[in-house]
C-alpha cells in the first residue's frame, strides 16, 4: 500500500498535525519547535520552497486538464501524482490535523481568557519564559554586539504592546455600536418590548436585544455587520505576520497575535465559526489569505535573514520573546465599562459593568488568585521544560 494512504502513517501524520495546531493556538508553544521535535522541519520547508512561479504554472496546467477531461481517470491520476511527487499529501495531512486542533480548542481558549484571565496568562508567561532557552541554544556564538539586536527586539515588543491597548479597541467598537443602537432605539422608545433576555456573565450583566422586526436568529451565511473594513484588512496583516513567526523555532504565532491585539478576536471568530455567518467566514478568510501570502513572502525573507545574518536574527528573536513577557504579565489594570455595546447575532446587545483588561501591568494582591496564578505559571514552565528535553533527546 502507498505510504501516503497507509493507515498507520495517516494516523501518525494527523496526530503530528494536531500537535502543531495545539502549539499554534497556545502562546509560547512554537509550531517550529514541534517541527524540530518531530524531525520534519526540513521536510516541511522543502515542500513550501517548491511553491514558485513554475510550480503554480505546472499545477494550473494539470488542473485545466482535469477540468477539461472531467470524468476520465487519467487526468485525475496525473493531478494526484503531481501532488504526491511534490509531497503535498504529507503537508495536507499536517494541515488537516492542525485545523482540527485549532477548531476544537478555540472555544476553550476563549472561555479561559474571559473567565480566568490571570491564570491563563500565568500559564502563557511560564511557557514563554522557559522557551527563551530555545533560541539561546541555537546561537552559534555569544559575541557582545548581539546584545544590541536583543535589546532592539525587546524595545519593538514593548512598543507594540503599548500601541495596541485592548481597552481602546473595545471602546471604539462599543461607541460605533452605540451609535447604531441609538438609531434602532431612539430616545423615549419602549426598550422593554425589545428585551430578549437578561443574564449575568463573567463580565457583567448582559442584555441581548433583537433588531426591531426580527423574529428569528440570522441563518447560515447571514451577514450581521460584526466587523468593519479596517478589521478585515488588519486580520490579513496579522495572518501574514503570525505565519512568519510560526515557522521559527521558539517563536509562537499566537504570541505575535497577542502582541498585535488580535488573539482574542481570532479565537472568538474560530469559536463562532459554527454559526456560519458571512462576517465570520470573511474575517477568517482574510486571516487565512494573510497566512498564505505571509507563508510565501515573509517566510522566505526570514529564511534569507537566517542564512545571511543567523546570529543577529536569533538575537533579535530572543529580544522579542523576552519583551513579550511584559505583554503577558498576568495582572493587568481593569477598567469597568458602565455600558459596553456589542454586536450580537440578533442585533445590538449591551453589557453592563463589563470588565475590560488594559495593557497596563499592576502588582498582584495577596490571595487565592495569586496562588492559582503562580501554580499555573509553574505548570507552564514544566510543560515547556518537557518539550525542550524532548527536542534535545531527539537531536542527540
């Protein structure tokens, strides 16, 4: 039996893909590190490096032949043979397994960030802190001038963290939805008739309100106006930058999304994918398009930098990871927003006394929360220590 369709090989490759997906959704666990642990780093890069002008033209010709001779086995076999020759069956199995992990864990990650923010960030903090060892061990030399590139990485990361304040993003979106709300419900209108339900969440008391005249929830492929044009464009940019980080050992694509203030938005969109709303599909489509473009362009630039300026690039990556500890500090200043307006499937909703985490770090107060956070920090350190030991044992 062909090894690409062998049952044991299929399960193994899907499990490797699932691990890669798990790594890429958890900040601090690098997908590139898993590629090294599984000893497929060079193989995956070799597959990606085949994607050039001649590859696209060759694939286009074969696809045209398949469409032209639709129903004939010969043309389809040529297409399958071409993909097999380029090792894309293997890459496809990895991608399928990774997508399964991301979709399976997205709702869990969203829940943890909303209801257990400090403990979740403590876990991330421990993962990143220990994973800094990975690029340090990959340095060929420890020359003094490399400190400049490390400090440059620290400055870049902290600067990005300061520029992207989660509270500002929430406030801007809330103000936009508030204007829409005022148009739907002018002053003096009976809001009680529009009230669908009222319940308490981890962020406050939430009112779910339907758009006047609507009776049912929006169906599959419905467009509810959840995102703005700027958010679609920014999702593409985040995808391009994140995939560039995902291919590097020690650097997590999810960490990059946190620094760019897009991690929760992407996780929320993935968790809401089951709704099938066009907004979510377009948003994730823009993110996916960015991943494709970033994988073909930025990943090549990073590969070039690693070949020409290896130690300088690794020192810069060390600085990025060290600086990210500032952004991942588990204890943030919380601002209570009296009324947060949000887009819901059925219209505009209101969350009263919503807890919004800022990017301002504070010192923790003694108590159970600090103990739990410290425990999760140790768990994060332990998980990454196991990964590093596994990588070292396989390399030796």
